[in-house]
């Protein structure tokens, strides 16, 4: 009986110590886990922000490097075009200088018979104001062609000279054909100027629109990329928290299983020991009843009265000890059962809450993964649109950017050509009015 009581007390002490150890371990582990989660959450957030910034910066760097490469290629192409044009102009000037030198050395007396490609057949034919006006107009156009480096004006001067010779030979109007040639050239140049202006307006509008769309798409790509990085980081964090909760649930189930086993062993020991204690109490009580009945009867042996009282006293002490031990055993069992039920209920509540957390976090992580997939699809589509815009801008650059001669220079040159042609036309028209007022004038130095 004493050994059973001692074993029960030892088991109770062991249970209390194990319980306190597990409680302390869970408390410290929860505290460490909370600190780790807090630190990890901060680190994950900083990591997500840093990754987002890195992704945006990397994309900007790649775009800038691509722009630098394109600009370098354009500059090299422009330099090559300029060198080629400069070389061509130099070769042309060298050829003209050589031709001029050859003409100066070779024409000799032929110059007296034939004036030049751009004037009339004989100097003696410059006998009228009309001839002089035509000659001045041709020379003016020739000088303008040389000044503006215009092949069209040089060809016009040649056609004017031919028209003037034919008109003089046929006796026709000396101004009509030349004026018509100049007027036609003015119309052609003005038409080209309008066409260039319209083309430039189209290029400016399309380039501005495409550039704005490119900026919008780049901003949208940055926004979508940051959103994807943020959702991916949050999903990873939720999955990690879910794994932690599942691990905690597994530990909780293991702890509960160990508690169930301990409680089962304690209950079996209590049932065995309490049955023995109850049987002992019942046996002592029956023995006391028999002895008390015997010594209380008249037939009881008088000489044994003192000894009977001693035996009854000892049995009553034994009964008291058995009853006290049984009571302590029942109190210990009740306390252990109550504590077991309390911890089991707490574990069940914790299991339910953690299970719900796992369910919700898993669902939220799945939703984030789906959103990441959809947003990635949007990002891919936007990047495709951006690539198309960049390609279109490249085509516009090839079509609209005049590398050899910018639009402003071409427009200024064409304006100068038109003004020069109008001035030549004014020379002819002024001479025509003068001819209407006077019948004929001879050139200075003619007879």
C-alpha cells in the first residue's frame, strides 16, 4: 500500500514536471517564433521592395543601353553620310575646277564665236534688250544653281538657254518660253515644299504620339512588374506561414498523442490501485464489524477483551490509512483528469484556429498566384505592344529623319531657290515692259 502510494506520488510528480517542462518549452518556442516571424516579415518586406527597385532599375538600364547603342549607330551613320557627301562634293568641285581649267586653256578663239553653254550662239546676237534680259536671267539662274548646289536649277538654266536660241531663230516671243520654264520650276518647287511640309507634319504628329504611347507603356510595365513582385513576395510569405502552421499542427498532434498516452497510463494505474484500496477498506471494515460483534456479545471471552480492543484499534487505524490513501488517490486522479481535459480543450481550440489559418492563407496564396499569372499575361501583352511601338518609331526615324540634309535646311534652300526664280522672272517681266515702251535698243558696244 505504501509502495503504491509512493508510486502514485512519483508518477504525479513526473507528470507535473513533464507538463511544466513542455509548457515552458512551448512558451519559449512561441516567443522565439514570434520574434523570428517579426524579423523575417521585416526582411521579406525590405527584400520585396529592393527586388522591385532592382527590377525597375535593371529594365531602365537595359533601355538606356539600347538607346545609347541606337544613338551611337545613328551618329556613326550620320558621320559616314557626312563624310561621303563631303567627299562627293570635293570630287565634284575638283572635276569642275579641272573642266574649267581645260576650257580656259582650250577654247581660245572659239569663245569669240560661241559664248557659252548657257548664253546665246553669238555675242553679236545680244543686240536687243530682250536678248540681254534673257542672258541676265540665264546667268542669274546659273549662279543660283551654283550657290545652292542645285542640279535642277542648272538643268533649268540649260533649258532656258536652248529655248532662247530657238525663240530667237524662229522670231518668236523671246520671253514666253523662258518665263514659262521659270514659272513651271517655281510651281514644282512650291509643290515640293508643300509636300515636305505635309510630310514633316505627319512625321512630327506620329512621332509625338508614338513617343507618348511608349512612355505610357513603359510606365505601365513598371507598375505591373512592381505589382507582380509585391504579390509574389506576399504569396511566398503566406506559403511560408502556412508551412509553419502545418508544422505547429503536427507538433500539437504529437504532443496531444503523448498526453493521451500518459493520461491512459495514469487512468489504468488509478483504476488498479483504487480497486485494491477500495477492496482493502471494505475488508478492514468487514473485519472490524465481525470483531466488534464478537466482543460486544455476552459469549465473548472476557480475558481477551483488552487484546480485542487493541486489534480493533489497529484495524481502525488501518481503515483510516486506507480511506485517506483512497481519498488522496481520487483527488489526484480528479486533478490530473481535469488538467488533461483543460489542456486537451486548449489544444483543440489551437488546432481549430491554426487549421482555419492554414485554410485561409492557402486560399489567399492561391488567389495571389492566379493574380500573378494574369498580371504576367498583361505584362507580356504590354511588352509586346511596347516592342511594336519601338519598331514603329524606328521606321518613322528611317522615313522622317533626313540624315544628309535636315528638313529645316532643305526648306531654307528651297525658299532661296523659289525667291531667286521669282527674281529672275521679275527681270524678264521688267524688260518686257520696257520693250513695250521702246522699239529697240542696242547693247552697249554693238554697231
